[in-house]
C-alpha cells in the first residue's frame, strides 16, 4: 500500500530534517518506522496530523509482539516526528504532540561484543590483500587498513576525500555520525597502503578517496559487499578488532573513545568486557601495590 500524498510529503520533510544529524542507517530505520505508522493512520481513515494519543496507543498495541526496546524505538520516532511538525514554520499542523503524554519506558539493552578475531587472524587477512598488486586490490587493502588501524565506520570510509588524508601529520579528517567530525590518527601501514593505491590511480588531485572502476565514489552497500566477499571480513568487525586489541595492549578507554568517535564513554565501555585474565594481568603490571607482599 502506498502512502497518501500528504503523508508522503510529511514523512519526506521529517527525514530531510533528520538527515544532517543522524547516520544513514538510523535515517532508514526512522523512515521505516514512520511508513508503518502512516499506513496505520490510513487504515483508520486519518491523516497523520489528525492522530491522537488514543490512536498512538492503538498503534503501540499492534507492536506487542516486538521486544520492549523495539516498541520504544517506534514510539520515540513518532514523538520526534510530531515535535518536528510542531516546530515547523508555519505552525499549522497540530497544537499538541499526541505521544507527549505516553511514557517511553527506558529499556536497557544488553550489548554484547561480536566475537572479535585475534591480531594474528587480522594480520593474515591484511597480508593476503597485500599479496595482490592490481588497482582494486590496492584499494581494498587501503580500506581494510583504515578500518582496522583507525577504527573507522563503513560510512566514514565511504565519505573520505583524498584531501582528508594528511600524510605529514599522519591523520585523517573524519565525518562521523550525527554530523560530528574528528581528526583520527592513521597508522604507518595504512598510509603506505594509501600511497600505493593513489600512486596506482595516478593524477589524483582531490575528490572521493575510494572509487569504483568508473571513478565514482563507492556507495556504502558496495563497500559492505567488498569487505564481505573480497576482504573476507565485515568492516565493522575490523573496527571492533581495533578497539579490542588496543584495549588489551593497555590503551586507555578514553583514548579509544576519541579514536572511535563515540559520543558517550558508555558506548566505548562495552569493549572493557574482556576476559578476566587480561584485567588481572593489567592490574599486576600497572598497579603500584601489585608487587607489595
């Protein structure tokens, strides 16, 4: 079923409003949430601007099969949508947010790290990429070295331009989630892989760093496919490996937070759940009282 023209305009305006502040994945999720809610409104012969708290309650009841955190995400998106409408100009849509009085119960999520490959396993993957010398293999190796060496997200890799890489200072200008930017350190091995790739491209003055055969910037879905099929590991798993291996080697969690571009330290602290023997070894090696009998 298609949305009504009025609903389509409102949902598109809402997603355009969100686009600068959220990641592409979050934007798709919120658009998905709003589409289902708009279809529910049409089933009740109502426009989105006519929905009430009773209607929202009825919609929430249709999501009882979902886990609590998913139901909360649906309602949070709808509340955000109506806040957008109320703040739009001219203010002609609605006087009250129908979700405002519906409590959104906090649902703590159980976050678990994916099984992260060891440094030897990652080294083998990167060595295999280095063994091939064609332009596409050089490109794929440079992407993998950045994902692992700097802990970059897939969308951050895709968004890189040639001029974002500072070879002298050994760092890169990263456009992260939520419109946040940061300067990220780049390893010597990653810089070497980037030089080899750019030298093979030839005549590159600027523009997209990682491009297709046709010279166009790679799309996120294409890079995801390349990592799974050509590199042999998901890019986000290399990001996890970057954080985990640095932590196991004694790096401070706040430094890892800066490198990964996490807004909150609690997001980074998921990586502190490493095996107990690692924690014990670090205490014995670093605490001033560890050697006291």
